[in-house]
């Protein structure tokens, strides 16, 4: 009996010693006065054994911000495959007579988020796909269109932003609508000339590209603050925009980015211009025709493969591309290309893979909505599940290296952890998150998620504390 008691006592001390490094790290991290009443959810698990090494309210479901993109991109890889490409088809409805199309030139939208994207084209080449389309249309034997250009957007019935996105986000580039057609990342630039004095007017001198019907109420003033503090307000498909805030003084040409109100209308405008530039005559006319048929297709334009799209999503934290994938997953798995169908499809997919999703609440595919909630435990379980995926190398390479790539280049500048972990960051007002993979200095492979909500200090200070925690995890676990 004494031997048994001694053995139990000895083993409990061993387990306590083993747990101590993680517990000490958590104690040091959570004792920060800025986190006094902040919900914190942390999970750090050994990828080989599945052992939880450092749980801190790991089952608490809190706002993740952009680390949610890790779930959306993982689901897309597993369901669609790394070689999946979005397709946009161009054709016509009507009749051809001596190189004259009597009818409609039709673009059958396929949900491609990469058309003219700055992430896949140099700035001076973003219109090249339109020039290519125009040349193909002309080579097909059309030099006159007696009718109009139409965008068939039937692939996704939902052409709106997620309903829980906030007003402050909608008019800005990161709040662009994901729909059947995306063009130039659904983003345009407003070019300002600011005054030499604080409080002086900041005047809009150009918009790039020209947006059909755009009306702007400009309330921006010049400031000694050197940051871009201007915000654009406006609804999707409404060409009226209000811009408020400040921009730095003494700028001859200062650019801010805003969301395009109606990407389909802009595509019609720019495709028409590309056709006219190579001599295709367009004579507007009303034309009624049967629905778009497959035998009228002239050509198909393909996006980059999914393996490249998810690099943009996770490296650059691109909301638009993540929302396109969310809607497309809804179409593929639930038969409807809507945000609502997409988030249900994603959650159910992981539930069917054995992940506990009871407290996983998903409102969009990008993490921009504050209605999203997930626990560190659930997120890490998905990360570990992806370790056995045939697409894991593509998935891992889509997650930026600390201090070097994508949004992670803004963290771990002078850290020994630079380049030694793959991590996705997430941030919004009073939310900071890191999640991904690292191998410790002793060779232990880890999947981790660190999420902090409603801290009282600055976002910069919170991020620094999280960097320190990750450094200590690397050294001590």
C-alpha cells in the first residue's frame, strides 16, 4: 500500500513538472493588467500525439477575426482540391450576319475573385485580361455588336455582403462585396490632394478607375497625423459614398482604397471600352433572346489554381477571396451560392470529420464579422486534422512565415522566431489572434491558436505580448 501511495505521489509530481512550463507561461501571459477581464482562449497541441500542452480556456468560443480564414481555406482545399479553378465564360445570344452580332454579348460569371486582381497582375497589367477577351471576341468573327453587353450573375443568388458586417467596413476596400463577378479586387482608388495646414480641405482629384454613376460627399480634412485615417461609407450597389476622417498634410497625391459599388456595371463599361479600342463597333439596341446556351460559348477564362488563391487569402488576409470561397462551398456542398449556405457547409463539413462544432458560430468566410465565434480548441483540432491531408504542403505554404511573409512581416521583426513558424494573424478593434504551426527548438511539432478579446491596452502592446508568448513556447515546450 505504501509503495502504491509513493508511486502515485511520484507520478503526480512528474506530471506536475511536465505541465509546469506551459502553466508558468500562461500565468505570465494572463497576468497582464490589460487582460484583467479579457476573454482569452489558447490551445497548443503536439501534432504527433495530440497532447494539449498549454490550455487556457481552450473551449471558450470567442471572436477570432481573420484566423477564421484558416478554416475557410482548409475546407476549400479538402472539398475542391488544390487544382480547382473558377471559370468565367464569354459567349453570345442572338444571330450572326456578316460579322455582326444581332443580340447580346454575354459574360457568364463564375465567381472568380482574380479578374484584374492586384495580387495576380502588375498594376499596369490589370486590364490585360479585358484586352485578351476583346481580341478573342474579334477573332471569333464579331466586329459589330448591334445590341448590348450583359453579365449573367445567376451562379450566386446572394450578391450582398454578410448581413452582420458593420457600417464602418462596407465602403472600404476590405468590406467589398463578394458576388458572381469580382473586378480589380472590387476596389477602386480615390486620389486626394491635401492642404498645407491642419484642418484644411483634402480635395479629390481623381478616381481610378472611373466608377459608373459615382457620387461622393467628401468630408475629409488634412491632419498632422501621418496615417490614413479616412473611412468610406456606403452600401453595396449604391453609387453614393460619404468619406470622413483625416489624411496627412502636404500630399500632392494621396490614395485611399474603397469598395466598388457594382462590379458588374464596371465590367460592362471596361469591356465595352476594350472592344472599341480594337475597332469593334457597339450599336446599343434592345434585344430579347433565349437564355444563355452552352453552344454559344466563345471561350472560357480560368482563375489561378486554388493553391495560389489560398496563398493570397492567408498571406495577405484578403477578405474578398475568402468570401468567394465561402459562397462557392455553399454552392458545391449545399446547392446554393450564398454566404448562409457557405458557412453552414463549412461547419457541417468539419462536424462530419469528427470535430466538435457545438460552439463554432460562423457568419462569414473571412472573419470580418463580429458574429463569428470559435474556440482555440476547435481551431487547433482543424489544424491538426489538416496535417494528414494530401494537400497539407499547399495549406502550410499558404500560411505566412513569421517576420517574413504577408501580414506576418509586421510581426517578429527582431525575433529569433523570425522565419521559424507559420502563423496567420487576426485583428480588429479589441481582437488579436495568432494561429498556425511551429516546431519547437527541441523538435516538437505544434499546432497553436492564441486569441484575445476585449483587452484594455493597445493592439500593438497586445500583439507584442503574444509574440513573446510564442517565443517562450518555442523555447520551453
